[in-house]
C-alpha cells in the first residue's frame, strides 16, 4: 500500500550481504540445535 515505505524497516534496509549473513547464522544456529539434540544423553 502506498506510503508504507519505512526506511527503518529491517527488510527494506537489509542489503544482499546482510540477508546472506542472516541466513548463514540462522543455518549455523539450526545445526547447533540439531547437534545438541543428538548429543544429549539418552535417558531411555
């Protein structure tokens, strides 16, 4: 909708590099969660 362009919007300010870094850190965090899940002591 017109007039909704906000320079403070993170999705507007983000450049391609920022998006790539965000995706990389998100993937790293997800991998850390998976590793932590599989390495936890099995209480079965």
